[in-house]
């Protein structure tokens, strides 16, 4: 078992059959040993691909996306969940339905930071039902930018997001794949 798998098994806390608590290393406290393991894995996957820019959705995608953007030497754009005095016009926007949070929210990106024909790597912390990733894909479509790949820190393969994105022809690379959270136990996908 690799270090990353061991980390998730040791530090992840099963809340129920669908939700894994990762507050101690990913989405509240950010653990640098964990992040560096994740980012090294992403870097090996993406270092030879033509990527012009990374986009991620605030908040928890920002840490891994920043470290990877630094390694790949490309800009990172943080897609926002709220408009502001500054970000209000000249934006692409999309609606995202969150099953986990049972709400629909709008996401925004300034048109100046997502350009036609740019090669985009989408990065996010979790892949569950795939709705956040699809919202980010939609922004790229509106800009006529190319989605090179969708990079995910933790994919829950027992939920439908991964298949949904692959069926639509997208490349999906997940650093950690969780097959099940049943019986209060984290089961990683076989062979991962
Ligand atoms: P989807 O995008 O794949 O359809 O997922 P969904 O709407 O169900 O999940 C949206 C939010 O819930 C995301 O956070 C995601 O990180 C989080 N989430 C999904 N599954 C889990 C899980 O098993 N454990 C934890 N801890 N979070 C999960 P968000 O609202 O975008 O939060 P943040 O990025 O602002 O922190």
C-alpha cells in the first residue's frame, strides 16, 4: 500500500455510508505531507500534457491546485461561488446542484481568465456526483476552452460522478479512489 492510501485510511473518518470526514488533512486543516503526496501524483500524471491553466472551485480545491500550478508553472484561476463588487459583469456563470448540501448555487469566472482554445486542467477536492466538475466544464464550454483533464483528490467511485464524466468523454484522474464507506470502514478501490 502506498503512503497516500495509508494516510487516508489512518486519518479519514467515516461519517456515514456516503461521507468521509477529511477535516484534519484536506478541507479544514491542510496537511502538507498529504498535499505533497497528492501533488506529486498529479505532477507525474500531468507533467507531459499541454496544460495552459488550472481552474478550481473555491474553497477546498485551492490548496492542491496552488501547489500543482506552482510545479507545472502555469496560472491558477479560482472559480468563485459569489459575485462581488469587483466580480459582477463580464463573467461566465453556471448553476451547480449539490446533492451533498441539497442546494443549487451559481459559480462565476471572469471572462478575461478563461480564453478560447486555452488548455484547461480542472482540479477539485472531491468527486461525488460530478455536479461541481460539470459546472466547471460548462464554464470552459462557454469560453470555447479545451478541458484536458479533470483531476480529483478523492473520488468516491461508488457515487456516479466519475462514470458520468467519463461517459461524456472527459479524462478523469483521481489521486485516491474510495470504493466504499460501508460498515464504518474505508475501502479503497482494488489495485489502487
Ligand atoms: P459533486 O460536485 O461531485 O456533485 O458533489 P456534491 O455536490 O455532492 O458535493 C459538494 C460539496 O460536498 C463539495 O464541497 C465537496 O467537497 C463536498 N463533499 C462531497 N463528498 C464529500 C465527502 O465525502 N466528504 C467531505 N468532507 N466533503 C464532501 P464544497 O461545498 O464545494 O466545499 P468547499 O470546497 O467549499 O470546502
